[in-house]
């Protein structure tokens, strides 16, 4: 990924490989929230 603009391509690739929406949502949002929490100490 070059930057945030490539996120839709990443999501499309996961869908093409058979990932379901809940798993994709958890992967994308869950990782963001985990890192954000570590950075902010929350």
C-alpha cells in the first residue's frame, strides 16, 4: 500500500479471496483501534 487511498483495493482483494464483511471490518477497524489505543495510552 502506498497510502490510505489504497484501502479500497485492499478490501476488494480480501473479498475476492473469500473473506466475509465481519472479518474484514474486524481486521481493518480492529487493527486501527488497537494501534490507536497503544499510541494514546487508552
